[in-house]
C-alpha cells in the first residue's frame, strides 16, 4: 500500500504517528506557498493508492477532484465549507471516499450507541459545551482558523461540526437554526465562538456551544425520558431510571448505572486511531464505503452552511 499525506499541520502529525505504528510508509506532500501546487511532488502523490487530505477545509474539494478516480481518500471534516462546493462534491463518485468525523468513535459516542441497552428512552434535550484557549495562544493570530477566507465559520466548522455530526449520526437532525457566530478575542476576522440550536425529527432540542476563547472545559449533557448520559470533563456517567424516590416520595437523582473515567487526550487519539483503522481495513479488503455513510457526512456538512 502506497500512502500519501497532503498537509503537515498538527492533525497531520497525529495521523503520521498512527501510520508509523501500523508500519505504513507514506509520502508527505506539503502544499507550496504562495503557489497551490508543487508540481513535482504532486506527481508522486498521484501515484499513491491511498490519500490522506489533511488541509484547510476550503482546499478539500480541489484535491478530491484531482485524486479520487483511482484512489481511496481519507479526508478531514468538514468535507467543504461552501454550498457551491457541496453541490459539486455530490457529483463525485463516493465509493472510495471517507470523511473523518472521528468523534463517532469516542467514548461518549460508544455509550450513546448503547442507549437502548441502558433503557434511557427517547432523547428530550442535550446541551453540549466545549471550550479551550486556542485564541489565547500567540500562534492563533497567524493560524488559518482565525482567517475568514480560510475558515469562513471559524470554530463552528472546526469544533461544533463534530458535535453536530454526532447528533446527526445517532439521532438524525430535522432543523438547525442559524448559528450565533462571534469573535470574542478580537484576533483575526473569523469566529472563535459559536452557539447553535438543533431540533431532531422527534422534537428533541440540542444546544451546541463551542469557543476558542476560554479555559478548557467539556460538558456533554443528554437528558432522556428515562435517564441521563453526561460527560463532565473526564467523567462519563449513565443514570436511570427516571423514577427514583426518597422515603418521603420526592424525586431524587437517578441511580448510577455505569461510570467511566476518560482521559481527553487519550479519548481523542484513540477515536482518531479507530477512525483511521476503519478506513484502512476497507482499503485492505478492497471494499467500498456505503452511500449511506457518504450521505450522512454530507448532511452533517450541509447543516453548517
């Protein structure tokens, strides 16, 4: 298997480490600046069987169109960041293309997958809050994430998209209201903070808040008819049933069914490795990715545009 990686940012370096652990040799292609392509190196990429596209979102479609016909492609989410590009992407043969929404392999996703087993019932409400201080770091001002041309929706298309996809993947999404996008830090001209409200086909309400301009925090709260699934920083817990009364007959917090300690960095890295492994297993078996998987990725993408 000949693998080619396009892009050499922090996320690319994570995937490079995974490929090295799997003893997969790869050619690293670094897009030249100010020119978009380094022609000589790009000819090497075109000879690879597997391509990893780990570049700013606005570049994804152009690389896919140049490379997809004979190769398996692993492309970072979101697939594109404009409606025009999304329409053009739908015309592409999707059988060998995989978009990496790797939160689908996270611990919270695994637990949501087992919600019927926990008998928590229908989702009523969810509130998902994630924050860290990227905008407080010196390098943020020169990052593509703070640049409106390279990241038109900022943190919304980089972080919130993961949670939007997770909701779409597990519960489906009926309506997503126009997000509130803000630049709290005053750095760059893109958005470091976002808030959006989602409604599922069952009329469940979900709020997703993300920011680069605060202390690290993760609060994932899912309220079901008959229980609660939540992550508070590094602790994930499942509680139920809803009817839990004290001696006086008053409601009290549902009983703890299960609890897990999750290291954030490990969970992220493990979920990323599982996503890469899922992709590579398809490649090794020469299997195609389902249209359902491709359509789900594009729907999650369309919801933020």
